[in-house]
C-alpha cells in the first residue's frame, strides 16, 4: 500500500497533476525501521540544502521531522520518499521564491538493486549533479540503453574519461585495505557517507581522488551502494572483470551497520 501526503494532508488531484506536468523539484528516499532512519541527519541536510537552492526557503528540520512522523505513523517498517515542489512554479512562470510543499510517499521497503552487477561505462553527467533532483529522464534513458546491450546498469564518465557515479548509486573501488571513491561532480550519497564514517571501526581506510577509466583495472574490486543497497559487488565494467570477495562485502556492510538508525 502506498500513501501520499502533501504537507501532512492527503494529496489532492491538483497537486498530483502539477507533479506530473512540472519536472522541477528535489527529493530523498530511505528506509524507516521502528521510527528511525540510518543517516537521517544527512537526508535532512540534503532536503534543506535543496529547498534553499531551488526555492529560496526551507521548511526547516523541525517541520521535516513532523511530516515524516505523520507519514510513517503506525508502521514498523517502510520506505519513504520525501519530495519538494511548488505549485507556484511552472514552465511559463518559474520565478516564485518561497517555501516549497513537502510530499511524502510511503510504500513497502524495496529489495536491494541486485546481488551483483555488470555495468558499462557511458559518457554522461546528470544536470546539477550535487542535487538529488526529479529530472531523471537522462538516467532512465541511459539505463534502458545499457540493459538493451546486455548489461545490468551504467556507470557515468565525463568527457575526459573520469568516473563519477552510477545511474542511481555511488561506486567505490577496493585497493588493498582502502576504499577509493571517485572525485568528480556527482551526488554525495548518504550510504557512501555512512560507509565512510564506519570504515575506521572495521580497520579500513578511505580516500577520494580522480579515477580515469583507464585506471580501473588496477583495483582489486568494485562495489556500488545506495539507500536500498548498502553494498553490491560490481563484477565487471565493460571488459574489466573484478573478483568478488565476500569478506570485503561483509566489512563494507559492517561499516554501514556501525552507524545506528537515528530517531525521527
């Protein structure tokens, strides 16, 4: 069952029609367990930043928490998407500045993206990559093309051949006892940050640096992560194959699990 609220009230047909017709806004999504969320502080900061940048004003942390609590009330487990939009903004009149509306969509938790992935590198970059915005046409088009070619998904590279991010995930590379994250214009994923926070507790190190596509064969392994998928091995990027190490995957998941859920 999916429930949709807008500013804590049942969604109206007009609000939903605007969402369908005007592709301007931002969102974040995550799993809720017993009224708590892993990385909630990061999700709230993401919403606050996007609200100010896209609309000029944020509802604020207290209001976000109130609306989240309303949305998940009575549920032990749920998946929630929190979206920001304004019915005052349209294609002909985009100039409104003010507080956006907050739409919460609650549904059952989804399964992880996959147990393993074969991906292809594609020249592509999301518009305004530091924001998790609702303009996802390009990502869907690239994923469709990758699957039509027999791959599971696509990895973005810039016009200089530097790795950035996946369609809806971040990528990390394994080198010895370290995780190496690409340094490029992209969305800093919440799960990526949670893993980074927990690395020291699992005896691992981490760093970010530019990674050219020509350099990926030198790594010991690769994985992807997002809010639905704490760690999934990438078996190959085009013709470059990686070995899957269950011990490494356990250590990555342990790093993620070391960051406790935060109460709404």
